[in-house]
């Protein structure tokens, strides 16, 4: 079972929920937690474990072979991303624009653009008590999160079978990185907060998961703050609200220190229990 | 005209609330732009009128004409993104997986594949409640090229600011360190980083500042909810000193942030105390800092 934890808006509590839920569930069953917010991964600040494995992750980019190139200009024509440019007597490759589609390389009549690997980030695999934690960092300056997210999921699929409960802490937003992180999930939890920004971004997130034809439910964080409009929206649209995490300054303080909240706040633990029950029903 | 971009690395630190307050205080001196096109929220506070709306086309996606397709499967074999599955004995393109590289269209032996341009969102030129111009956008679901839409919004805002002879463009950036933020930062004169004193807020501040440094843009920092963790606030202050980032303000943990938002107001319209005063001083300070930039 793969559960993606997502939200349109950043800062609603995705990571708080992912880390706490994973640690909470790991008391009773093995859990894999993956931080797929590769631009700003933070789950690792809350989950301690022993470093099991680390791997540099690469993406494939073309490399120009001057010797064999006839400067026919096909590569430039075949690249839709302006990543391969012919400038006078040379071919320039812009790795950060390259999507690794291989078109320039495989369609080159003289095989002068072989694909080579280039570093884009790093994956780390930790293991703790009944919990495996995998996170990837995109190197700063790399623009494309999608290939690294894809490779991180692939790593998890290879290392852990379907019996393990996998929790994916997804990136914010609604564009390509979120799609990549959630498209293979069996169930999506959308975390929101009861504010106008929260509601607005929740609506976008709901449209996104509907587009993906995924079953999903909502967790309201900082409940008690703001207004009731998120509740109304969910009720009107038959969206299940599986937990309401209360708005407590104490939670913000514990979070700020990088500590797990459910161990210190019983109200928070109660809400996790509701989520865990809901997930178990979903699994059956 | 100077370009000020407000970013945060981590989401939810109060970036949009700060930007809207600056947009409100800036009044006739500024053009406002919302470059957080993935989750554009500033309109909820600035109440733009959506007067002018335009479709945004960017990038292409593959489309297979089933009449022409002979089901040879070459496209699916060459596609690196597994975007062409066979459904009901017919090769079809999964739009959410297609990256638009066009490889399939180039090698299709019967030319059954075309690459039409995609409408990935809309963008708007509006007048806000304080009568200044705001450029903003809405990205379609799962759309690619959010970086390009960010660039579009930013460039339009800049052009309008120059035409109207405004002093500043105030830009709400996007979270993260990837392509949308890179787009919002490029060409900026000054960046304000809004952070919070949590392990994750500080971690993301350091990461996003690495990016800011690459662009060689001067930066200032607002620490929101500084009183939630004094120890990390102190660490952030040391970091700012070491990196020569200007400390603009430390704002207290205050639910007036949310109360104002719930009423569709900026903080400076709602709060009457410390928070408002600090926000007003922040804007004054940002203007001074920006004007010192060459």
C-alpha cells in the first residue's frame, strides 16, 4: 500500500503528518517513509536512523563528440527543449534544460551525441526501529525535480515489496513534481488548513487528484484557526475528513525543534489513530 | 524600476501575507506580481478585478491520430517516459506522463503523431483594491512549464511597471529551489526571504540562499513567528550575520495573520499593533535597501 501525503499549498503540515504518521504506525508494523519533496526535503529532520545506503543519482544527457560530428544540425532540430544548440562550428549542450528523451542522441546520423550520466542529486536510505526512511536531495542549481522523484520511487519499489506500508511525503503545488510523486499511490491524503489560502489550494489539489483518478481524503491541520469553509467545502463535495489536528501553539513549538509531536501531545495522537484506522480500512 | 522578489524555500512561512502587505503599502509606487502560479493565493488578499485575461500556451504534447496509426509500436518503444501505453489495442498518449520531447512524432513511419501546443493556464492583468496593477496567473492541473508561466507573469509585470513609471515591482515567488523559483529570481534587484525558526524553516532558508547566491542578488530576511523557538531564531540571526543578509524584521507568532486572511485583508489593514508597525517598518527598510542596489 502506497499512501501519498500531499497538499496544494506549502506549509500546511505535510511533513509533520508524514513523519509522525510513519513513526506512529511503525510501532505496530513495518513502514517505509519517503521524502519526495526533493527540492526541500525535511522529513529527515524528524526521523532518526542509521545510514543504510547512499547513492548519487544521475540523469542522462548527451555529450558532443567533436571528432565524428558533421555539424548537420539535426540534433538542434530534434531537441524540443533548446538543450542542444549549434553555435558556429560547435554543439553546445545545456544539461539543466535536457529532459533525457534521447532524441538528439539516437537520431544523430553519425552517433556523435552519446548519452552520458550527470549528477543531479543524492539519495539516502536510513533504517530505524521498524521504519525505513528514504530521502533524496536535488542539487541546488538543478531545475528538474521529476527525474529524481521517479528514481527515488523506483529505488523504493526495488527494495521493498508491496506488503510494506509506504508513505510518500510529496512536494507542494500541482505541477509535474506532484504528479510524479502521487501517480502510483493507492491512496492520497490531502493536508490543508482552515484558512482562505488553505481552501483555495485544497480545491486545486482536489482537482489534481481527481484528474489522477485516485481515492483520497482530507486532514485538516490547525483546526480551530480561521473559519469553517474548508469543512463546508468537504461536506458539500462528499470528501471524507479523516482527522482534525487542533491548532495548538505547543505543536508549532515541538515541530520547530524537530521533535515528534504525537509522543508529547495526546490530542495529536488521537487524530493519528483515526488516520491509521482509516488507512487500515482502505487497505482491506 | 526595481524588482523585489519575496521567497521562502519552505512553504507556509507567511511569504504571501508579507508580499500582499508590501503591495498594499506600496500603493501607487508598485506593480504587484504573483509568481507562485502553482498555488496562487495573493488575489485572495489583493482582490484584483481579473479585467484582462489571456490563455497561456506553452510546450507541446504528443497526440496520436487513431485513423492513421498502424499500431507498429515504435513510438512506445522509443518513449523514455512510458507515456504511450496500449489501451483497447490502440496506442494512446498519457498526457500526464508525456514530456513533449517530440521523439515519437519524428520517428512515426506514417506520421500519425502531431505535437499540438498546450493551453497550460491563464494569466491576468488586474487592478487591485488599492488601485495598483497586479499580474497573476493560474496554472492548469499537472501542467508542465510552470517556470515559463512564472517568466511570463514576471516579464509582463516588469513591462507594465516600466510603462507606468513605477518605482518597484513586488513579486510573490514560489516555494522550493527548482525551476519556478529560478524563474522568479532571474533579473531581480533584491530578494526578501521569509523564514520561520523551525529546524525545517532554517534548513530551507540555507538551501534557498545557496540559490540566491548563484544569482548574486542581495537579500534581506524576515523571521516570522520568531518567538516560537528563540534558540533557532538566534541561529538564524548568526547565519544572517555570517552571510551578510540584512535582517529586516522579526515578527511574533500572531493569529492576526490568519484572522486578516480570513477576512480577505492584508495584515496592515487588519492589525493595529506591533505586527502592523513591524510590517510598515519592513517595507520602508526594503525600499531603502533596494535603492542602495546599483
